[in-house]
């Protein structure tokens, strides 16, 4: 029979995180109510998933991130994309229909 070790997450100057609902220390991997709401609203995508959604290569998505041209989140060393932010960014990239270009030459009747 193995020993189960629970680790307590620490925040700030050694103050343990506490589960507000039960008053017990939160364990590693515990999900806060705020992050539960975020995952209920939208899903975080990996670089591969974002590339597939945009129908571009992973290399191109990495370049967009490096140039800060696309909204992204850094979670530790990992880059993630909020699905709603990505949808808004896609909509903002839409180029509207332009007016026809008319050349007017002055002095000609």
C-alpha cells in the first residue's frame, strides 16, 4: 500500500491557498471557481489547435505570437489561445469590400 502525499499550493509569502467553500487547504491540481467559469465560457487552445482552426501552419502561428499580432495567454512556459479572443481576432482581420478605384484626369472634357 502506497503513501499518498498531498501538496499545498502556496501564494505570496508562504500563505497557503484555501478552498473558500470548505476552508481546507487547496491541493495541487485544484480548480478555483473562477477558472471553472472561464472554462465554461470558452476553451483554451494549444498552438496546434489554433493553427488548425486558422487553417495555417504551426510555424505561422508561432510567428504571429512572436510578433504579438494575435491575442494569446502565457501559462507558465505554455502558450494558449482563448477561443473567444481568437474568434474576435479573426473577425477583426476581415477586409471589407473596397470602393472601385476611379482615376480622374483634370483638364480633359
